[in-house]
C-alpha cells in the first residue's frame, strides 16, 4: 500500500480476534478479521443475528478490547490504549448512531446534540450555534427545545445524527441505525445519513441486517462463521 492510500485510511483493523472464557470453556466469536475504512467511504457489515457484528463494532469503537490483533484510528494505535485514552480519542474522532437513540430524557434536542461538545468543555454559545445549525439541517429547526418524549422516533434519531456529527468526526459508526423505526422513517433517516456523509466527507460504517440499506453503501462485507467476506448486494 502506497503512502497516499495509507494516509487516507481512517479506521483499520489488523487480524482482530475475540473470544470469551467461562471457566475452562473458551468461545471464539471471530478470528483474523482485517478491514480498512477510508475517508468518505460508506461501508456496511451484514450478517445473521448472533454472528458477531455488534461485537466487531464495539472493538472498532474501542468500547471493548480484542483478544488479539489491533485497531488503528487515523494511523494511531487505538485498541491498546487505556480506557481513558480511548475515550478521549473516540470523542475527538468518532461519532455514533445506535438502533436506540440513547438521548438523555431530561435534555432538550439542542442540549442532547451539544453533549459531545460539553464533554470537550467547548464554549456554550459556540456549541449551541453548531447544534442549532445541524438540527436545522436535519429538519428539526422548529423542535430545538423539545425533549425526547415530545419527539417521534424518526425525530429522535435525527437528533442522534446531529449529535454524532457535531464534533466533525473522521468516521461515524452506526449499529442498526434504522432498526427501531417504521419503514418510512427508516428510509428518511438512512437517506439523510448518506447525504450527511457526502456533505461532510465523513467515513461511515454501518452494521445492519437490512440488505436494501447495505446495497446503498460503497462496500459490503458479510460476517459469516467468524469470517469477514466482501459481498455484492
């Protein structure tokens, strides 16, 4: 791989393996998984329930550590850092969208979107302006002060998208981002996610069981029996 290609890699997994021990019994989830996610690339990982997709995403996000192998983020070792250092690096370079929005119920839409910047101790006024701009972009400019209970499922997921993008991350990881929505809302949210990926040139990796969504991505990988394979959907 030449240097220009190497510098374009945002997230890299090298020979990842994950297993769990229960007494003398060791269960392997997967072995020798490698992948490269480049700037602005859209990648989908599909697989049956229980195949290890979410486990892989957690390793890539630094929420769990591999049994062997390593994860690099912007060419820097990530998976072998302490939990605190992984957390700081994750907040600087990653955004997340989950199946369930994970908004804080006591905060308004704009406050939830601002949260990653609060963690950074960024100026409140600047954070508010940035959150307002993003929420307006996702069609929620009229719902800034509404709390999650006052929003529809699709609107809550739009707040989660704004929150994921507010730090201008190098990549967004999404775990079944439309899995909790009706078909119409799911389509709208997913199309918006792709538009934002295009606008911000943010690398996007989604885990999904929805093959119609996966087909819209640049790269499709399938996790089957602990092996990651390139597929065409």
